């Protein structure tokens, strides 16, 4: 019988957008970190990036890494090296930043490889981040308040990216390679077995089409370790 959870995970992995990401420039409040990561998961983003203020690095590192098991947060020591990685991957860097050269976020082509760069709760993106960005974007506002919460602004921008990518058919063809897809399918279906493999430094077992472990050799290896 088909495993509904396995099917859900396969569908999720098939829609992952490998060339769309968010880079958080010193965002440090736990609720904002968690909200941004949750939105990324909802959009189909599996990897996000962050540089934290040195004063809160230790506190926030665990928060960001644990806020959503479906999304991996990559921490960078320096903004320059983190954004250099984004550029080396061919991504356009879009800073959510009010400036003379900022354009309406809806005027951008998000079907291109893209990194959305968002800044700290109080000050927005740093001057250096604004300098390194390829383009500044803003969310037009008609009220008295001229800024949005960073997690809200990020969500608005990402859903425009999702809209454009859906229209372009980018969610219809899997972008993850086979090895990464199978690795994640196993880890999400069998988190406790993953912990066991990591603890004893052994390979993951093979799983069948329904997501069940189907690997006699691995079972024998596990039995030997437990009874050693």
C-alpha cells in the first residue's frame, strides 16, 4: 500500500527551487528567523543563508538551525564571503532596501537564479550589503508606516517569486539531483534511524518506493552494533 507521507515528501522534493534562496543579514530575533524559514519551506526553498551579529551569534545559531527541519540554514562568518558564494552560483542579489535606485519588487524577474537579501529588524540591510547587491527592491506602502516587519516583507517578496515561477513552469520539473533527493527522503521519513547512523558513523539504509527500509545488509550491521 502506498505511504501517504512518502508521497507527500516526494511531491515536496519535486518542487524544491534550488536556485532561489534568502540571505539574512543580521536578522536575529527568534520569531522573525523562524517565520522566514517557515515561509521559505512554504515557497519550496530548501536552503537559506545568514550572517548574525557577533553579539548574538551563539544564541541565534541554534534557533535558526532548529526552526524548521525541512529547511537548512547555512551560517556565514562574513557577509562578503557569503554573498560571493551567491554570485558564484549565478544568483542575482536583490536587497530589500529603500534607496534612490530601488524598484518595485514586482518588476523583477524571479525566474532567474535569485537571492533575496533582507536585513536586521532595526536597521535593515547594512551599507555593505546594499553596496554588494545587484538591485534594490521595495514593497510600496500607502500608509503612514514606511516599513514592514522583516518576515512579512520577505514573505510578500517570496510569494511574488513563487507566482512567477509557477507561471514559468519551474515547479513542474524536479531540480534536485537524484542522490540529494533520496538522501532527504530517507532523512525525513526515518529521523530516528538517521540519528542512529550519524551516531555510529554508518551509511544510511536503502529504502524502497514506498519509503520503507529494504536493506538486509544494513539490518545485520545494525544488529551487530547493538549487540557488540
